[in-house]
């Protein structure tokens, strides 16, 4: 039933959960596997437009350099619903993360996001998320809150 709901709500995106996935966030920088490739977080930011009027930031995590409102780096990345208030949040169909590699999107609802602090310019915290053995990450991050381009 969960996979049917996920399929219907996400339209052609893959969805996964894992009963064996750990929700313990590793010490150190956010890292793991995306599309079977080793992946380590370098930079990321929020999308001001897509984050408006929501309790979560629409956030992108990259393994390369990134500057707000500029072109995105190539290669695998993550899209994560990061809460706007400090706290410990389980992932769900409403608060999930997407493992992205080109047009291949795998949406994970197994994991959690911890927001340690939110300022006018950054969000710091940690997360752990698992789709399958080839798509799993854990660790800590600092994201830039990107200003609106309007």
C-alpha cells in the first residue's frame, strides 16, 4: 500500500523504504552513495521560490561548488525537505529526500533530518536517508539560504 501511495503521489518517480535503514546520523560531513557512486556533500542551498509558504526549505545538496541562483553542478545530488525550525524530524511522504542522477530520481522516506540552527543566511544540521544499498547518505551539513531573485 505504501508503494502504491508513493507511486501515485510522486508520478513516475521511484520510491523506497528500508526496514533495515539506520536513523543514526553519522559524525562528520554528509556523505554516502548516490546512484552507486561515492558522494560527499560540498555545498548546497535553498530555493527561495519553492520554499515560500512551506514549513520546509526545498534544499539541494551538491558534491561540488555551488553559489546561490547560479547553475547547478553536474553529477549526482540530493533534494531534501529541510524543516525551517530547529528540531528532530522523521522522513515521510511529506518530508522526504530525492537521490538525483540526471533524470533518475529515487525518493526516500526512510531516515530523519535534524536541524540544529537556522539564521538569516544558513541552516545547519544533519540527516540520514536510505533508498537502497546504492543510495544512502548520513552526516552533517551547512546550507546557504538563498535569497529571492525578484
